[in-house]
C-alpha cells in the first residue's frame, strides 16, 4: 500500500519540488557539445548569446536535484499534478492480461507536456531582463506553450513554424496568436537563412532544422532577445522530469509498478520526462525495466540514424552535439506528427541507447492513428498524432503480453490531445491518410555531410571548468 506521505503529497495537489538530472547518475558521461568553429567543448560564454545564465548552468550541471523555483511551481498548479489513468477499457478491448496506465499531459493550458519547460524558460529569461523570446515549432505544441508562458511573464514571443505544419494546423497558429505571439511560416523571408532556402526552393515545406536556424539567427543578432528550445537540450529534458516523478508517486498510490515504460520520441523531451526518473532509479541500484522509445518510420533517428556529431540546425549555426541523427540537411516527409519531424535525437536519449538502457522501434502513421482511434473509443481521449506513437507502442506491448500470457504493467506518456489535429483524423477515417516514406538517396546524402570531429575533441568531458 502507498505510504501516507505519498498519499498526502498528491491529494493536496502538491508536486515534486525538484527536477531530476540524470547526468548525476550516468555510468559514462554524455559526450560534450562542441563549438562549431573550434571543435572544442562549449563553455558558458559560448551559449550566453542564446540562453540566460541559469539555463546554461542547468545545461551543464551534474547535480542530481535542481530546485523548481516557487513562482514556476505556482503556475504549474494550474494543471499539476497531471492525472495518471488506468486504461481498463483499453485493456478489455485488447483482451490483454497486461495492466495499462497512462500519464495524461493534455490537461495543460496548451494541451501538451510542453509548458513544463516553457514556464521555467520564460521565467528564467524574465529574471535576467530579456524582452523577447524567439523559437521554432513543428506541429505547434511547443510554440503555443512558449506563447502562453510569454504572456504570463510579459515577454514578446516570435515563433517560426515549419511551413507544412503552418498550413496543416491553422488552429495551432490561432492559439499562439491568441496568447499574443507572432507566428511565421518557415522558411521565411525575414531571415538571411530563410531567404537563402527560399531562393533555391521557393515551395520548400520547411523542417525543424531550418526553423531552428531562423530562430537562432534572430536571437544571436538582437541583444534583448534569447532563444528558447522545446526539446533536445539537457535543461529541457530536465524540466520534463516532473512527469516521471509524479508518475512514481501516483503508481505507488495505485500500489502498482511499471514493467515497461513507453514514450514517443522526436527530439526526446516527453520521453525523457517519463523515463529518466525510472532509469535513474535503476542506475542507483533499483529494479530494471524495459524502456521503449517509439518514433515515426518516416523520420527514424534512433532506429535508422547514425550516432555521430551533428548540427542541431540545417544552417549549421548551433553547437555540435553527439546524437542519433539523420543529418542536419535531411528534410522529413510532411506526415502529421509534426512534433516528431526532427533529424536528430536528444544527446542524453541517444547516449542511453548507446549504453543499452533503452530500446527503440518505429511505426508508420496509419498504425499510430489506428491505435489513437482505439484509445479515443475506449478511454475517450483523442491523442495528438505525436502521442499516437506512444499509444501504438503500448498496444503492441499489451498484445505481446496477450500472446505470452504475461500480466505485465505498461506505463506510457500520453503527451497531448489532438483537438487541433482533427483534419488528420478525418483523413484517417476517409482512408486518405497515406504512410509517407523518406527518400533513401536524400538520407544517404544528408549522412554523407556529417561534420568530421577528431576523437580527442569528442572524448573530453562536458562542462570543463564549469561548476555543477
């Protein structure tokens, strides 16, 4: 049975007071980010044009627990703790002996897990006197979340949205504008890099790598502006660990414990948020669980990408990070899970796969929408296209348990709702949703252009000379 302290914590609407930093428990440190010009490990001064000092400290920290500021926790109380749900009707529909739980992050004001990092990023920037934040977004969950956070803390927000999603998801754009942000289709004529892309490809559908380049260019050229990122970097994944920490407390209240943890992966933030606290527990001597990352087959960085140093953006303005990558020049097909259309995977998530602590699989979008419709018809929640990948992964695990006669406990992160994605569901219902495939020759070309990094540079520890 759950202890009284756990029961009180959640019944009183309280939440974890610290973020969990998995860097403290890694048996081998993650390879450092490198300066694109010198190929030396980046230091705080290299990141200062883009991020406020506190986020830089978090990015390079190896301290296990980092306090969540009270003003941030006050905003979190609008929707946290988020609910943990036993999916009994889904279990019955699948006729599985498995017990399925999901953590539902769609209850946030922006409808996804993204405000978990948008709120602290906006607050830390506001504390340093920043006037404007600039960012990129795919499907729009991150853009709308940062727009919401900017409104709360009095910051102007400009969002470069991948053009194909800008056109597919007009209501995400409307949500950003309702919160007071300005949303621009990327590639755009507003930046030097955007103009260079449009000059070669006037109808370019855009990519997260291109949108990142545009946002970074704007931030680096304006002293009152900083860049905010919704995934990939260590400090972003750190902020999301409130999900897994809450889930641990809630699973204890349910007197249950997961055997399998499932999450969708694009850049890695919601997956890390759920999985990292559990993996950290294992690294400190706790029980081992299977941790499954589910990605789109049309943009399969973990299952098809190369583990190598690469740029986080197409314009090659960002530091180099060692990650599973399809190549910074790779443009994914325009499938509906726009938040998962990124060429690289978070360095920390990539590192965990290299260490054998997680496994990865990939699904086509029709398989994912099939699972999402099943969840909607059993549990009543319409998932975002990104979250459908996690649902599909959980269903696959539940059906495995059925075949093997195993009553395992499956926990997945339902990272957002699909209320702004109903055109995709309409296409699925009409039978017109097409599984899209990347171009093998384009992938080969993108991978052939990976930067060359000497082994001596790559082996140096991150944060050299940086206090934890």
